[in-house]
């Protein structure tokens, strides 16, 4: 495994190194970068195993030297501790970064990284994107709980419970919307819920606010337990065990720009035969004929029966959105969403009739064609029989664009269609890039991106944390 070469700011990562620690044998289940550092600072991440949390700092290198420095190893000495999740928050008074982690023992522990001490005890935990003192957790009790780390809520830190009739089996994953107004939850029952977060109390309260019904609920997107969900703007990304795909889909009628719907509009479970319930599309209409729409699937082969495998989308202003996922045999897959839309724009531009004197449409620089070295006895073009046979076969969307069909061979068009074509949402897109860590038994559990997008870290089985770098400094600048 070698350091990646210097490359552009929107390039896809390459592996830099493998194991970050050999001081204990463990399986890492979660990894998160600290989001409260300046973008030009060396990023810090925490990797969580059942009994240990390893905190590391990354420094860019221009050679094969290890960019990863272990700055702290936290051991959880609770006998019942089985930690699976973590999230970063900040001290209400000092602003110091704090690490929250938890798992099977139903405790959310808060650790001061700077002072190297446990601060407090309070399933998947995520921090509100609009308030670092607000975190959400989910667990086997089928509820999502919203907590406050503000000292004024010390007596009753649980501000809100999203539960009631939402789920009937253990939860595995949740995600905040960027507005902080909505939460996704999913788990063993195959159900994905979208909850509207009510106005949270700003003063001390005696009991949490209870929400009994989500505004959207479906068990139709996936056919098995759902172990990862995420927002992409107002769209949703999700994956499930056995499906071997990540699905991008949208709730029809839902817009975070609209005022939040009142709780009284949340659909109830009065008709259990309804596999999808939505307050955003109360009736079938020409504008919203279905409650949700599948947009794109991303192919993730090699997962088998494994679950608790989570993807991560890097989505920040002025950078390409990049989706990353690691399968159960050490392969890390990447998709560049900007390339998908760029390819779509390129094909549409070729379809459009050109006016006299108009410049020809330029092929995007990243869109590489497959070329074969010709030999002396190689055939030039198709025979008449081969051409007639090809005309009888159903032509793909790209083959119907004359400029593409005339300029590029069939192998190239098939490759492009497999990676970027979105005309059929039931056909999953192949990865734009695959990195192989070299350990065929490595099971990826979680992916994390540094805030600036330079680093991607994958953690999982065999005590591995794979560090991938998108662009490296030149040796003279290192």
C-alpha cells in the first residue's frame, strides 16, 4: 500500500497505510473526525471498538511515511461496556472538543480529549448540525432520544423521545438533516422513518417531549434490516443487509424549505397494511403519484450476510459529493456524484442540434475511453453480418446518440453506461473507483471523511483502520 500521488482537489482517494495499532485485538465499529477544528489543522479522528477508543492525528506526507499518529487510547473499564458508536460535541463553557461514545450498556459516555478524562455518563449517536450541545441516540428499545449536554438540563438531559408507533424492533442507525429539523431512523424492522423534531425546551424541564408518529414511514425501499441512512440535501441514502446496493431516493412532496408539518398531520398506523405512510403526499395526484421515488442505486458487491456496514457521503460546499463504502472483502468503493450529473449534461449536450459555427461539445477530462492497441491482422470495423446482428439488439441510451456511437467503441459505451447512466434506477451504478486494501477478510464497518475532504478513514475487522488520502503535498512542500 503506497501513498497516493499529488492530484486535484476533487480526485478520489488512494490507500496510504493500514493498521493504526497493534496494542490490542479488536474490531472497530465506528469512526468520526472531529468537526470543530480549523480546516488547515491536522485532522483528528476517533475509532471505536468494544472496549477501546483510539484517537489519532493525520499529517500529510509526500512519501511512504506513516501519516497517522496515535495521540490517545481510551479504555472503557465498565464490565458491561460494548461500544459501537461515537460522535463529537463541545463543552458548553470552554468550547473544548468532547467525544461521546456508547453501545450495549445503554450509557452515553462523554470524554474530554484535551484533559484525557471521562466527563460524564449520559446505539448510534449523532450530533445536531445546528447545535453541538444536542445529540441524538437510538437503541434496542426502538426509540430515538434527543439529549442536551447543556448544564441547565443536567437534571433531565433527555429533551425528546421519538417513539410510540414508529418502530417495533431494534434500531441501528439515525441521521440528522442539515436544518436540525428532521431525523431519519432505521434498523432491524426494515422500516425507515422520517421524524419532525419539535421545538426543544431551552429551559430546565421535568419530562421529555414525546412524539408518537413519524411524518413519513416505509418498509418498501429495502428487503432486509437497514443499517445505514443519511441525508443528501432533501434526498435520502440508505442500505440494507443482503441487498448489495446503496439506494438514493426521495420522499415525494417533502421539502426542508417548507414550514414543518404539525404533529397532528403525522399518519397513524390505523391501517397496518400500508407499507408506506406519508404526511407529505396525502393523496395520489399528477404531481405526486407515489409517496417516494427511487432515483439511483449504487452497486456494492461482496457484502454477503454481513450487516452493520455503513457508508459515508462527503458533502461540503465547493467540493464534489463523494460516496464511499467498504465491503466484506477489503474493497473500498467510491462514486463521484458530480461526475454522474456531468456525464448526464454531456450526453444531453450531444443530443441537442448544433447551430452553424457552434463549438463542438468537449468530452469531460475525467471521462476516459477504452482503447486497444491495434495489430497487423486486426479487423477494422464490423463486418456486414456483425452490423446486421448488432442492429437487431436493443440499443442502449448511449448507442442512440450518433456522435457517441460513431466516436467510441461498444466497450467504452458499456463502461460509461455502467458507471454513470441513470435512465434505469433499478440498474445499480458500478463504482467510479475501487481501492483494494489487500486483506480479503477485512469487513468494513464505517467510513469517515475529514472536514476538508483530504482524508478518508475506513475501520472494521482485524484491528484495521485504513487511511486514504485524496491529494498529497509535493516533497518540497512536505
